[in-house]
C-alpha cells in the first residue's frame, strides 16, 4: 500500500512519469501516452546511410595538418607520427610558438633546438593529436549522423594519398547556426574491393571550412592528410637518453 513513482515509455511516444496509488489486493491502472511530436522526432539524431571512420582508431598513422584561423588568418601547422597510443611524435608551429616533442610510454621529450631533453609531462598542456582530433571529430559527427542543417553529396571517386577514395562534400545550409558552419571536402578510403578492409571508409583527407567557434568568434580552414594508416610507423626514444 502507498504511492509509487512510475516511468512509462514506449517507442514513438513521450515518456510519462506518474504517481500510482497502491491498495491492498490487485491493482490496475491505465496509462495514456502522447505521441512524440514531429519536432521532437526531428531532433533525435539518426545515423547516416553513409558513414566515415577516424583513421586514429588504428593508433598507427601519419598526419599533416595546416589550420588557418580566421578572421586573423593565423597559420598553425602540425606533423604527427603515431606508432600507438603511447608513442607519438609531433612537430608544430602555432603562430606564436614552435615545438617538437616525442611522447614515449609515460615520458615526454622536447627538442630545445640543440638536443632532446626529458621534460615534466605536466608542462605539456596538450596531447600529440589534440588539434587534429578537434577537426576530425567535428567532421565525423556531422557526416555520420543525419542533420537537418547539413547537406552531404558524393562527388565521385579519386586517388588521394595513394588510396582509392570516395569524395564527399559536407556543407551547411544557409539557415544553419554558426556552430554548424561547414563547407569541407572529405576523402574516404574505398577498400571494399579487397586489400586491407581495415581501411574501408577511413578518412584520409579533409579540406575546407570547419565549424564556427561561438566562444572565440573564430573559424578554421583546414587541410589535413592522413597517410601510412596502419602501416607500421615507428617512433623511437631520442638517442642518448636513458
């Protein structure tokens, strides 16, 4: 006996939260659910029939990225060689700072221009592939899920970075909010005919305008190439360091 808070759900209907009064013996009640409105249904992201995969899931790749940050046209360049999640090399030029690091197991080494030296990992405020992952995740999300603000068109086939690819354009509609502003070409590896099926649908290149940052009021144009994906890249600890 007493009262019981109850949630009732069913596909296509709004969830219902009601308090049911219980009495001694058998209890019955009727729940009336409201169909989901069209607007609510449109807000539920559906997976696109076409999809793309991050090349970094193999943890073995080379990436070269150039980002031009507008409106100030700041140029930022990154070269990354990744062996696995524990061994990565990065060379970067971030407009006001340049650097060269090796992440090897739990240690970090920095080239000070004269020699490699071990540094305190706490002074390194980024992971080796953070800048590239930011752009990659934006493109992957907008490509992999249907979005009423985004249009995706397949342009055709093309040989890029040594891979047979399918080329797509991801473009936001004029009515799209700033944070979804995008007009980029994406090249996706097509290994469906054989070869290394691990690479099928893996992104090998992104070029174009990526989403507007409403916090900083900036937006980047990117040119990112992924090569030697799953090719057995090697990152070694700097010589002369124990």
